[in-house]
């Protein structure tokens, strides 16, 4: 392992401090403080203009005040997510009893679908999006006793990457970093009958061109390619942020995916179908999506 330089050491110290503060504030106060800071500081960044442009393009029928409100809600959500990282294990308090006061809520349909997954096992593909706290769907399979594998993007900063990996390691099953070997590792997980999850709503420059929220965008075809190869069920999972630090977790029934003349999953059409589901989720709760990235470059 390469020796760390002063810059790495400084960033590592800052990362520890950045995690220590919300940890000290607790799972309720920490996210509220993060939300307040993000609401104040987010609009001062260049990412705010990206968010405003994206929201206006996706919702041209709404006025400027509505666009600003959605951007404000998105910053609020991002600030909460940042401070919830260190408390995910505490936030995840779903039990068979389904306490109505718990942080994690599921309705009867989703509860039954998780039971169905436990009974049938994999291979199963599950897609998610950067909505509410997008870490929570990745926790669900492992917490329900399923063999789980999760694709994740490694942060560019090594100290940050190591800190986040340490938080995720015991919560999400096998963690597979995005990269050249990811498809092979995901395929091996599916071969052994795992539930494989991935977030699929960001731009992928080499992917098929689809319609996303009314504009052409390039999308990642990895999930559709794996679905074509293994012909396994594909489900969607999302968290919806509720008041008072609570979340509604939802798991869909298997999504019917288009097939080609040979009866195989049509990769481009399936990628569109999955993104149509995500677009519907965003339209339901626009203030809970991550509008700050260049999805339509």
C-alpha cells in the first residue's frame, strides 16, 4: 500500500471530523443541522444553477417560485443524507412488528414482497435512484437475511472512500465497486442466487439514449444487460422521506421488461422502462431527488 502524504492525512482528519460531528449530534438533530446548512450554502454553489436548470426543464409548466422551492427541498434532503450516513444502522429499525413510530415504515404490500423474496431467493436484480436517503434500499436485502450484493461508486478521495466503506461494510452484504470488473462480479453474485442492487439514475456516457423526464439522456444499460443474460426478476426499490426523520420503504413487484424477436430482454427498451419507473418516482416527490448533477450532458 502506498504511503500517505500530508494531503491525504489532512483529508483523512477532516473526514473523521465530518463524520464525528453528525455522530455526536445524533440521528435526529444531526440531519436537521445538515439540512439547515445545505439550504443556506447550497444555493451559493455552481451546483445550484445546474439544479435550477434541470428542474425548470423537467417541469416547464411550473413557475419560477415552484422551481426554487423544489431546489430548496433538494438541498434540504442532501444535507440530511450527508448527516444520516453515520446513523444508518440506528435509523434502520424495521422489525416484524412494524412499529408505526419507527424510522422505517413499510406497507402491507412491500412487507409481503420482502417475505416473498426470502422465500424464493435469487437471482433478483433491484434498481434504485438517488431519492430521499438512497442508502436505505441497499440495506434492506441484507437486513432481511438475504444474500445481497450492491454496486457502489467509489469516491475519488481515498480517505472519504475508506470511511464510507467502513460504514457500509456490515450493512449491505457484498460491496462491489463500479469499474471494469463490476459486471463480472455482479454476474457471479447472480450465479450464486444473490439479490443484486444498483442505483441507475445517473448519466452513463456509453449507454443507450433514452427519454428521461422529457429530455434525451444517456443511461447505464448494465442492469438490462444482466437481466438479459440471467432472465431473472427485476424489481424497483425506493425510500420516501416522511416528516420527523421517518421513511417509507417500497419494493415493487417484478417489472415487465420488453423483449426482442428472439424472446430475450431488449437492452435499450428495458433501460427505458426502468428509467420510466424512476421518472415516475421523481415526479411524485421532486424535492427528494438529487437534481444537482449533470444528468443531461
